[in-house]
C-alpha cells in the first residue's frame, strides 16, 4: 500500500502495488524502474524510482529539461544536488514528487542488496502495468 505523496502523480496514497521480490535475484535494476527498498535511515520501506545506477553521474538542478514524463517539473523543490557519481552496486532513488520526497538526495545511493523488489502492477484503485 502506498503510504505517502512522494510518488505522485504516478502513485498516490491508497494505491496498492504488486511487488516482484525475485526481480533482482539475477538481474540488475534499470533506470526508471519503480522499486521498494529498505529505508537506510531505519524507517521501514520506501517506494521510489531508480534514476541512476552504478557508474552514472547524477545531479538535480531546477530549470534543466529532463526527459521524464512521470513527474511534474513544477514540483521540483529548488534544491540543487550533485553532481555525483553513483558507486558500483548502488542505485540512486528519487520520488516522482520531487518537492515532497525523502530520497537519495538525503541519504545517498543505496546498495542493490537493499532492494526488496520491483513494482510490477498498480492493483487498486486503477489497475494497470507500470
């Protein structure tokens, strides 16, 4: 169950998702995938989007056009971040609601081993593949 607004407009509170917990048993996460990961701050689980993988350079800067149709650029919070290179065997995670998300900008890239799985389907209220 999606608990917060951090993934709006893609997923809003109350949505339920189907998680593939075997997705990364032999494969690597890919950019743009929705994943569930253990919160590195000890707060349970997080549902976020993979925006960079090991070896990528990532930065967040207002006013720079990005080809990401899944979030509203008006929600970007004006906080500049990076650039930084994502270490091997780690992923950089962001919420689609960039202005209301605790994510890798706060706690850094997370180890792939922290991923619980990949989101495969939005089950309710509007069922559909992601």
